[in-house]
């Protein structure tokens, strides 16, 4: 990182953009209710047609739910970069979107309940991918999140970004994409190799 360039850009009033993606892996049948939260956020995002406030509200609800299910966290990972050019930040968030969407059975599909919902097998693993672009610095999101306490702080920082109106893009993906699909331990290792145990 060019620290002299960073100082110059700050002095000249340029805006810094940060793009990051957080992976949270949860395990156990008890996490099945999270599918409802994830699908609800996806439904609202689809209806919002690009409204960042609605996306941020969905992200906030998901982060709060993840914090409530912290007993079921198994592993996590994060990545990201800083940009002084908004176009470059936009290109990077698009790359993350494409990569997240191509992960094993991941997407933002919405599930409609039916009369056979009790017969649907429940996956033992759920992987949530949260990608955001925001203005300014948030050290809590730029740290190594392979520690439970650091991950809790980072999820709270994502919530704060929404309330501070600093979010510029929000993407939410999860695997499996719908209730009834399976994400096995082998598939988890194969398709999400960056995960580190918590």
C-alpha cells in the first residue's frame, strides 16, 4: 500500500472506498430459521429495486441474526481492499458478486413455504457471504476475522455503517441457496477453502 499516496489523497479531500466480503459458516439444524431471515432480506431487496437503505436494513437484520446464532459459528473468513477511485471499487464489488454467485449452490433465491415444509431435510451447514462497499475507514472490518470476538465486532460495525449512511453497495449470498438443499462438509471444504476455524 502506498502510504504517501494515501496521505496525499486524504489531504486533497479524496474519498476512500473500502470493499470487503465476510464469510460466516454455521452448523447445526438449529440454524434453519436463518433461511427465513435471508429469504426475507432477498425478497425486500428485489422489491426495493436498488434502494441502498432497504439493502442496508436487510444487512442489519442478517447481522443481528448472525450475532444471535454465534453459538453455531464454525469458521469464518474475510477479504477486501481499499480504493481511491469509485470506478475501481465498483469493479471489485462486481468481481466479488460474480465469485459469490458461482459458489456451490449459493444465491439469493427466495423460498415459498408449502404444506410439505416439515418433510424438507435440513442442511447441517449454512454459509453466509456478506459483501459491502462503503466510504471511509472501518478498522474493525479490515482486521483478521478468524476470531469470534473480532467477527462479532465486525458484524456490529456493518450494522453501524448502515446507520451512518456510509454503505454504497450491499450483496448477500448464502449456500445452500434454499431450504432442502444440502451443503456437505466435503462441499464446504471444496468450495470455500478460505474458511478458518473459529
